C-alpha cells in the first residue's frame, strides 16, 4: 500500500504495488545501443528519508528514484506521523509531528534500511522500538555495530522477541571505533550523533560516496560534521536541538551505473550512460578495461562497447573505493562470457554467491569453492530459462543473463528488481532489449 498522499500527488504510472506478482518475458541475444540515463541512488535516498526525522520543518528530496524500497520507507515514515508527498522524483516530507516511536514490523521485515530510521528517531524522540530488520538474504547481517554505538552514546538497549527497545535520557557524544566497516552503521550513528550533546568521533568509518552526500545534506541545515568520506568522521552535536528545514538532491546511483556498464560490456554496440559520476566507479572501470572492454568517460557520462573478446579477470569485492559487492552478481554474468578462468572473491557477505546455482542451470561453468569464492570458466553460451529473482542485485544480474541468452526466458519475482531499479524494462527496451512485463 502506498502512503495515500503519494497516490494523490504522484503523476507517473501507478505500476508499483506492494509485493506484485509481475514477471518478465525476455527475448535474449539482441545487441543494445543508444543512451540510458542513471537515476538517483537508492542507498542515498533511503538515508535522506531517514534523516528527515532529525528535522522539525519541511524536508525536500529531489531526484529520488521511484522504486519499491523508497515507497516502503516512506510508508514506515508515515506510520511514525510524518506526512509525505511524492511528485515525479521529488519527495516532500513534513516530520513536525512524530506520533509513534515504533517502526512498523510488517514493513521493517521487508527492507533492511528500516534499521537506518532507528538512529535519527532515537536522537529526536529519546526512544525507539526497532523490529528485527529484514531485507535481502545475502548473509547474516547482524546489527551489533549499531547497538554498540547507541550504548556508547548513553542509550540503553533491551532486546525482546519483537525486536529492540532503545531508550536514552540524554544522548552523549562518544569516541567509537567500528570493529568492522559498515555503511549503514556509519550513516546511522552519524545521524544519531548530529543531535547528541558534545562531540562524537567515528573511527574506521565507511567511505561510500553516499556518506559525504548525507553529511552535506545535514551540514547545509546546520549540522557540524567533518571528515565524511574518510575513515574518521567528527560530529559536533546540537545538544538535543532538532534541525529545521532541509533539502538535498540525490546523487547518481553508482550501482545502477556499474550495472549498465557491465550490460554494455556484454551487449553494447555501443551504449552511452549519462547522469552518472564515473569517479564513483574507478575500480570497476579499471577491471573492465583489463577484461578488454573499450570504455570512454566524460565528466558525467560513460561510453561502453562490447569487445570481440572479453578476457577473464579476477575480482574481489571491497568497501569503497574497492569493487562494490552490489556489482558482484552482474560481474559474474560478464565473466561467464569471458575467455579463460576468473576467480571471484566476495569478501563482504557470505551468502552472496548462492544465485550462481541458477546461472549454472543456464549453462555457465561456475565452481563454488567456499561460500566466499567462485571460479568461472568461460565463455559458455547461456540458455534461456524460467527463473526467479532472489534479491535486488542478483535479480538484475539474472535479467542481464536472460538478455545475453538466446531464446525466450521468464524472469519471476520482478518485485525484487522493482525494489532497486525504476522502470527497468522500459529503459532497457529503448536500447533495443525485448522485455515484456506481465502483471
Ligand atoms: C549497505 O548495507 C547497503 N545497503 C547494501 O546494499 C550494500 O551491499 C552494503 O552496504 C555494502 O556496500 C544500504 O545502504 C541500505 P554493511 P549494510 O553493514 O550497511 C557486517 C543493495 O542491494 N556487519 O556495510 O547492511 C555485515 O554482516 C544492498 O542495495 C556487522 O557485522 O552493509 C557485512 O559483512 C544490499 N555488524 C559487513 O559488516 C553490523 O552491525 C558490511 O556490511 C553491521 C554490519
């Protein structure tokens, strides 16, 4: 269900609906050519929505992607008393009257990003009930770093069957070293610390581009955050005073950019990706060039062509600026079409190679040597199949695989793809793909 306000004001197609049963039929083997524009970053827009809880006045988020995870997060916010309107790609929020401090468990179990709302809500209201967060099944995904951070800031955490109740009389800044680099824990504690009393230092912080973007959004509204984008972030808290009005423009989605880049490496003749920031993908671009893929970059565009021969290269996923784990699955599809052997080492999540089983059924030669490592021998022709999207990123990797495979495939559970990519079939069809959504 959409927040009613969204439905009233939305002026683009009302295709999205909760947990739709849509599927795609895909006729593969077609070359793709033309220009495709990148939308706003899901993983920044989600945090900008969460950050709205730190404000008492209107918050405007421009260039927000119209995707399921964004709509679900808006629903979570409306359950807390925030009013929201969505017009095209602009979300306007009024968080002046928070009426609940309990995150809706039915929505929270669908998206992991629900945990990101807890920090700002705690900072604003002094208490929050966080149901056990859900999201993509790609590994254990504990939240110990968040809990440790809130405890360090003078909050009390109580765990029960239904989740966590976190409470504080007064949030105090602290000096915290993350034992592991975590994107959402960094963002969450940076937001919590924004309204705390005194100074917080976050060490061994994540450095993903979405983090300085979030700091900029908060700083332009009066927060005092320095070092975001480096591994040490300092936040001088406002002493309990909420921020007033906020506005931001969502940065380009680097994962969508990288996915189109890989698609272009497989089928581009050529494709040009616009509205992107090539520097956010320095490592993937370097690796693709090593694989023999011709790539030219401008300030905010990338042109990519399928080479005669793709070479097999080894890849390890790493925290930014390393190769993003969210591009691992599409990269594996690329390597199934590459000459020779490639070793893929997934260092971030232990459950993020299970989708390869389906690629094997499509004809790929992939050997899983342990939960973190896959060895691929290529190239192998992929066969069209009837498959299901397991999560956002593997779902899109399957869509790419079906576009490469000759014949007609059926891709089910398209909802997973809708969680992260807006109108993907229409956008790819403009490049020459044959994807049909069956509702
Ligand atoms: C963010 O997830 C992204 N999600 C993920 O995007 C992305 O894959 C991931 O970062 C890595 O880049 C959002 O931004 C909403 P982590 P996050 O905490 O923050 C361990 C997508 O498809 N860890 O950086 O949950 C964890 O198990 C997705 O868009 C702890 O041990 O990832 C993992 O091994 C899915 N304790 C490692 O840290 C904690 O308390 C890094 O994960 C938290 C994390």
